[in-house]
């Protein structure tokens, strides 16, 4: 259980998930309680010192990870992780989400009209609340599916035990300004993917490299280094106009990220958990 001010003891559904206070080792800083779709969650912030990072075996030289919209991630070892949003189960949930969203919008519009027509007699919100709960349930299921797939992808990458991992420092806020791609980018959860990778490399002692934001990984030829400035976003195959090297666009970018020298090595102090 946890002791909540003005509420008393609250029993937890999951046991063993809340950190325990240990004098001079683990300090519980604060807790945060939130509600999602009628369920209550609690997050606990703790502080503790890490004396040394455990050393694991490293079976590969290094890995470059290129994030995209067509595929979630393409690795320099030619391993591809698909976009979960294009799978059939997610498409069915999206259609259901749109259907429930239209129902909720109509009920909300009708509720506001009744409220405006007779301000003294406030209408009930029971049907509106039911529609809202059904909508939130589907949204929560979609988020859970994305979160599970993302964490499984990160775990699969970490099981390769590379000597280092290189990712591009994407300007996600700037990319979200493109109205045609904003929704697709938000569904990919790139920032959450990078945060999960940072958390795992810190635990396993793997070097994490962050390539510069302006590094043209997709437009640079991995064979000769020529920058193909005329390459469009719609061009999925990279063909170097200088040496004729041909490669899949995202795989070429992953190779460049793996071998680039324009990067910053993050340490434990600069890692955000």
C-alpha cells in the first residue's frame, strides 16, 4: 500500500513495483497520481547513486538506427522493424476510434444545444459520459499496443549487445509543423523510442552516440561520401549520381549513422530517464 495525504492507505493492485526507502542508498523524492480511462496510476520518483555500470559482452561493432514513418526503425545490420500502425489490428482499432469519435461529437453537440436552449434545466450527461468512456477505452488500447511494440523493439536491439548505438538527433518539434506528416510522426513515438534506448544503454554500459541534427544521413552516399542534394522524400531508393551506388534509402542512412564521426557521446549525467 501507499500512504496518500488526506486519503490514508491505498492498496496497490500490483505488488513489488514501488521502490522501498533504504537509508543512504535509495531516497523516495515524490510521487505522482494520475487517472487514465477510469484507472488510477502512481509514479514514484527515486534518487540513488550508481557506483559503476555493469559490463556486458558485446558481440558486434556498432549499430546505426534510422527512424522513419514507413518503418519504425531500420538497423545497419539490415534488420527492419515494421510500422505497427500499418498492421491490420491497428487499422481496425483506428476505424473503430473514428466511428466512436463521430458518435461522441454528435452527442456532445446535442448536449450543448439542450443546455443552451434551457439553461435553468441542466440536461444529464450519462449518455455523453458513456460515449466518452468507450472512446477513451479504444484510445488506451491503441496506446498500450504501441508502447508494448516499442519496448519489445528496443529489447530486441539491446539483445544484440553492440559496442555502441548511434541515432540521429531529430528535430521532432520542427517536423511536427508539417500538417501532412504531423499525425503520422506522433503515432511513431520517436521521442519515447529514444528515451527507452537511453534508459537501456545506461543499464547495460553501451555507448550511446547522438548524431548531429543537420547531418544528412539519408542524402549521403555510404560508398563514396557524395551528398545527393536532389534526393526527394518520395525517393525510397538511394542512387548515387557520382559513383552509382544503389541502396535502400533507410538502410543507407543507418550505415551512415553507424560510421559517422559527427556525433556526441552521452553520459549518465546527460541522460534523461
